[in-house]
């Protein structure tokens, strides 16, 4: 069977090689028939305060102007972009279209901690009078200070090799069977802390019937994003012995994680709240850390310390935060 296939493969490769020298000629003839050179664009944005509290709404208002005619550009798509380790990253949901006067209002990236350099990028646009090239504003910056003092050292944080794409929303599903009454609020509060530390966008995608790390089809994981469930060692053998929760990745395509799960032992009597050893909040933060790609650490002050889970301050600490940043928006889009 390999013999007849081989010539067609070779022929395809040859065809590609032949097509490449022909490309400039093709592009040239197409250009003569198309519209004139696109006009460069100018994107102006308002000056914003250099520091803003977490989730404080700070408008970034501006105008898109045709730099050749000096007229406003209506109906062009503009998006907020954040400087990351791999170029400009576009968080989900941060795009609007300019009004009749070329104006737009976006929000500064105050949804996570740290100093964020951002800009507004305008897409290429075919208008009534002219074609406009893609362009971007000058860069601005905003610092979102931490409202608490994280413990430990940044070097304590560890990650594995996979992560969710920070530029796509991460759907979250909850299995409420056997879950406490406040399960939704608990998961939401853990996600709020993780978003503040990462810049990741979580979207609630409803209930589901899976139990992560069980013998169910697909390992009880949701089709995408993170699934949360409460169960016992009868369904999830990994919950036997001293283990009171499991969290981690299920599926990944190359480095891109597609689904993760968190399962909590509902037969264990957790301390209520977020602080101290074996608190339900502390366990959720720990397992959510695993679900996002974090690994255990030796520093007892970190949420990712594997014993008596639950940091005294009920939140992620310096090592956790450093690791969370590496799987967050500052790492760039995948
Ligand atoms: Zn763990």
C-alpha cells in the first residue's frame, strides 16, 4: 500500500516547491487589481491613573483616526492587549467596535495583580472611503497592588509543563451530587482568587455529572475546562487513605491543557472557611492550583504545600503566585 502513496506525496512536495517561486508574481498581479494602499491608522487613548485597586473599573477611552484624512474611523474593531512574555496577549472579552465618531471605551486590565503594560489594537478595516491598516495605540501601564501580604519566597513556586490557553475563557462545571449547599459559592470564591493571581478568565458552564479521576468515561473530566465534584474513595480510589482531595490535568494537546478536574472527599470533615489546616477553602485553592498546572512545594507557608492543606492567610502566597503567573496571562497566548 505504501508504494502507490509514495509518488503522490512526492508530487505534492514538488508542486509546493514549484508554486513558491510563482507566488510573488501572483501577489503582484493581485495588488494592481485591488484597492489602493491602506491608510495608516492613529489610535489615541486617554491617560489613566498609574495604580488601581483590584477589579476597579478604569476606562481606557480613545478614538481611531485615519492618519491620512484625519477623519474618525467608525465600525472598526479594537481590542485591549497586554504585554506578555510572548508578545501582546489579548484577554477574552476585551474587544469593542468604534462608534460613528471613531470612539471606543475599554477597561484597563485591573482584574489581576501586578504591573500591566497594555495597548489598544485596531484591526484592519475596509471602510466606505478608504481601507485602513491595522494599528495600535502607544503603550500605557497600570499597577494593581496586592491587598494582602503574601508569605514565603517566589522561588518556592513550581509548575508542570502544561497550562490552559490564557487567551481563551476556561469553562467551569460543577457536579452538585453530594456537594455542600455552598459548593457554587466556594468554587466561585476560589476562582476569584485564582483570577486575581493569573489574569485567567473562568466562565461558569453549568452543572455536570462527571466525577474527576473516577472510572467514568473520559476519567470523569468535562469535555473542556475544569470540572469540580465531591465524592468518596468508593468512586474515586485515589481518595483512599489520608488523601482528602485530588486535582490536576486530564488532557492536554502538546503544552496546551484542555481539561482538568478537582474532586473533594465529602466524607472528610473540613474546617469551614479559608484559613488554617484542612480548611475547605484551602483545599479548593490547592486542588485548583493543580488543575491550573501547579505542583507541590516544600515551603509550608504556600498553598501548594501538600500536608495540612490551607495557608494561614487563606490565599495564595509568594511561591504560589509566582507559579500562577507562569500559567497566566503574563505568559502569553498559546
Ligand atoms: Zn496536592
